[in-house]
């Protein structure tokens, strides 16, 4: 899959807010899975429905089920973990967008595992 990342400003977050991921110790896939599990736990404990948390949960679930994390880690080494960079996910025009510091690009899709770790 060819992705244009040269201009660095190709995708801006849509209505959904950007979800920050910590890749200082883990790759983007593990960081997304851990964030998903934390938000899911928060949603289950909450007494009141939270639309913002539910939107974040939906974005992370979709990312974990559809993104090509192997390509992300190989093409952008800072997503493999161990780097102090600002990484986030958002949705724009129906696509998941990856943000690395000031760069943004549409996330590559592939045969990823589901959020629970099993194959589709």
C-alpha cells in the first residue's frame, strides 16, 4: 500500500478527538490494546454513559481489528516502541489517521488481529 507522508499535513482529525498513545515502552499495537482495555474498564465502571469514551473505544476497536501494525512498525520505526514521540489516532473522513509528532497520514489496513487477540 502506498501512503503519501511527505507533506506531513495530509490528514487532520475529524469530529472524533485524537487518542494519545504511549509508545515509549511498547509498540503502537500494544499501546492501542492497553488504551482500549483501560477505556473499556472505565466504561464498565462508570455509572453514567460517556459518549466521548464510547467513541474512543470504537476508534480503538476498529484500529485493532483493521490496521496493518506490521507495516506501521516497519515503515515508521518510532512506532515499534522505545521512542519518546507524540503518537495518536483519530478518525477523518471515515478513515483512521495516525499522528506522529507533526506528521499525519491515513493508517494502512491489513489482516490485523481483533481487540481480543483472536483472528477474524
